[in-house]
């Protein structure tokens, strides 16, 4: 079998194009665009690049940006004060605190300071708890993007055997819960899982987020499976690659997402989607 490609870049563009009209509808009803506050602390070049591409995408979708670039010496108290200000600002419907934060700042305290009503990244424990309950409000962007990518194939999630590799709070766990909510039968694997290849071979939906280059090989994949690769790693030559050994696995899978051009663009699109959805919720349009 040769897998069909799940083109995250094209799908993300479609989502973002759809948001233009939704942003315009919010503006027409409230006199305000949907607004996202972006907060970046320090000089990490990768973080600057991520925030810049998120802002560019927001701009194109008609989302107002309140941009804060703070020096690495910013104290936790100063950062918390800024978050409180954004929490209270009626022009702001989503708050993005770019991670990682400098070591002297406790990320957990900072993320919990973001109002759950403006938690566009979906990292606040309140929103995580809502997902556990089966009544999500804001869903974390990367797993939400993965769900949209599965849905784009036309393969139904309901009743499928889904295997999630990785149990982080930002990808693996919320993704497993989102699949469960859609009636998949879900197994979560991690570094202590015994006979991982055998578990993976049971998967009709194989979702991989472990951060190990080309870890998933063809012998771990069931014929015709939907394989989505969240991983972002560098090859020894410095090229971006996923957690899945793409070429051989694509001979076995039914559907496969590439890296780059897969989950990454969808994560950004879902941040925009969450911001617009928040603005609509606050405007009573949902
Ligand atoms: P993380 O917090 O480091 O978690 C990695 C998970 O993988 C852990 O649960 C770990 O198990 C598991 N794991 C590690 N080695 C394993 C092995 N040999 N066998 C089975 N499980 C193993 O990572 P993350 O934040 O979820 O990110 C995962 C990957 O996705 C990274 O490459 C990251 O860069 C990428 N990512 C991409 C996007 C995007 O938008 N494209 C967004 C987020 C993350 P234990 O819990 O037992 O340690």
C-alpha cells in the first residue's frame, strides 16, 4: 500500500481562510476584531520565529494582535502583572504565553494565571479538566489540529483502535482524551510501555508524539493505518524530521502526515481558531 498524504499545510490554509469571514462577523457585531495577546520573554531565536509566524497568520485572518516582547530579565511578578492586564482587557479574547520561559520563571504559575476564558492554548488546568469531563471549552492546539487532520481523511474515529505514543500534558494526554470523546478505543504508550511495536501494530489510528527522530518504523504499523506524526526533530544533517520513518512507513500506512508540512501548520491554525471561537463566545455568537 502507498499512503495518501495528509497535507497539514493545505488544511491549515483552508482553516485560516475560513476564519477571515468569522473574524469579520465578530467585528460587524461587536465593533472589535478578535484579539490575541502574544507574550514572549527572552531572546530564544526559535521562539521569536514561532511568535512571528503566529502573528503573521493572525494578521491575515483579521485578528488584532497585542504584542509583548519582554527582556529575559523580566521578573515573574512583572509577567503576572501583564497577564492580569490582558485578562481584564476587553479587546483581548486569547492570551499566548510562548514557551519555554526563562528558568527563573515558574511556567505552571504563569499558565495558571491566564484567565481560563482567554486560554487560547488550552493549557489551563480548568480547560484540561473540562476535557477530562467530556465538556471541553478551549482544546489544546496541537491535539485539536491532529483531530482535524484525522477528520480530513474521511476515516471515522468512532470505534477505531487508536494508539497514542507519548503522554505529555500538551500533546499525548489531551489527544487521547479527544479521541476517547469521539468514541475511539484508546491506548496511551510511553517510555515504560512493554512490547511497544506490538501495541502500535494494533492501531488503526497511530498518533506519534515522543520527540525521537524516525522512531516509528514500518514493522510497527498496521496495513492501512492513519499515521500522524507530531514529532519535530533534527537529523544529523540539521534537517527537520518527525518521529516516523516516513518513506518506509508510507508504503504500509493508508494515510500519513509529513514533517515539515503536517501538524506544525495546523497547531498555528488552531490557535487562531481558538481565538476567534473565544471572541464569538464572548459576543454571544455561539
Ligand atoms: P515530551 O513532553 O518530551 O513527552 C514525550 C513523551 O514521549 C513522554 O510521554 C515519553 O514517555 C514518551 N517517550 C519518550 N521516549 C519514548 C520511547 N522510546 N518509547 C515510548 N515513549 C517514549 O514531548 P511533547 O512536548 O509531547 O512533544 C513530543 C514531540 O512533538 C516533540 O518532538 C515536540 O517537538 C513535538 N511537538 C510538535 C508540535 C507541533 O506543533 N508540531 C507541538 C508540540 C510538540 P515518559 O512519559 O515515560 O517519559
